[in-house]
C-alpha cells in the first residue's frame, strides 16, 4: 500500500486553534499545503458547520430547507466495527450536496461556500494547471459554466456527485463487499465501490464514474478510482481532466451529522502536480431519496445556464 504523508502535529494544532476562534467561517485557505506537494489524502481537518447557524441543505423539503443545528449524535458503527456512512437501522436520511462547495477557492465572483470548504483547498491561482487546462477552466468560468455536462443530464463523476442538489445515499452491503453511492440530482446516478481487495482489471473502458476500489483505514474510507472518461466535469468549477486521471477520495464521519470529503487529483495530462480539495457535507435526517428524471434531451439547460442543447 502506498505510504502517505501526514501534516505535523504542530500544523494540526495550529489549524485547530484557527478554527476554534474563526467560526462561523472555515478560513478558506488556512493550512493549505503548497501546490506541487503531494498533499496526501484527507490531511485537512474539516470542522462541521458551526452550531446555531443555518446548516446548508438541512431541513424539510427535498434537501432545500434550512434549520439550525442541534447537538449531533456520535459517529455510528456497524457490527464489523466500521463506520456507518448511512443511517442507523430503522432510521432514514440522506447526505445533502452543497451547491456552493468547491474543490478550490475561486475568489470573487466564484461559488465558494466558506462554511463547508476544506482547509486543504487551494486558491485558484495556486492550482497546478497546465497552460491549456487553465485556459479551458477560465473559458468555462467566463461562460458561467454554460457548458457543464451535468445540466445536459450527463452523469456526474467524482466530486461533482457530492455537490449536486437533493442529496445522495451511501449504501454499504457487506455481503457483496461493495459500497454503492446513489444520487438524486442526476440521471438515476449510482456508483459502485468494490471492497473485496481485488486487483484492478486491465483494459477497462473509460466511464463517467471510473472504476473504484476502496478500503478502510481505521475510521476513514479510502477510494482509488481510475478509467474515467472526459465527458463530465469533476466539479462545478469546471477544472479539466483527461483519461490519465487517478482520483483518491476519503470519506470520514467525525459525528453523526457530518461527512468530511477530500479528493486528491492526480492527472499528469492536465496538471503539473497532485492537488487536493473538498468540503464538509451535512446529514439530513428528514429527507429521503426520490425519483428525479433527467433526460439527455432535456431542453431546460439553455434557461438555466444560457447553454445550447
């Protein structure tokens, strides 16, 4: 297994001190590693949204409501000791994707949500784009993301799935040694994570969600994915990727109501170095999955983002 770097105890203590006095803002760039370093996976500590302030996506009504956060229950665990990433037996709920959460901080006029974004998030000028990739990103942003494949009902791979409105579920089926992630705000989107320790097959056809193999590292689910196609954006900001993309994601549930998500992007076709970003995702106990139809001939895209179909 590949060794990962970890930040020093001094950096962790400093970051914790900053967050303790900076609420409700998360301090968008506090403790951000330099671009060009291997940020590892899940280095940044993402605090849960502050108590007593609106929690994005938490409340009644298909994930669109807002409510004040009360005390959270402890992290739930299953019979095998692993963290449960869904509800306790007999209960319901979904994770609410935050539309303003980002992989990197795009500055003025961007879509940043300072209440959820991770400390590892870079400023946009520090993202190690190759020249062509930065130019394409800037073009997408200038067009108000009008070309986003998601609004044309294309499936959303990687982080894009986790800041899509209306929520998603993570379903662990130990008998199959698989974890499924199911999203509402897409074309009946689901993703498979194989947990049986298999070797990655050769000659896999590229796809929207790639081929994901996961394992547990203590309380953290670590997922490595390859074989992505180039027909989706990895996030709403529109950073380009190629079929060389390898993504490592971590999912941590430090308390019942919060999921910490970090993605590390390793794509030598579009970037000069690895980089990481992510956000905190709130739990909504008062919602459930529902049918959302998104067809490839959907004609509402031009009304939403001025795009052509």
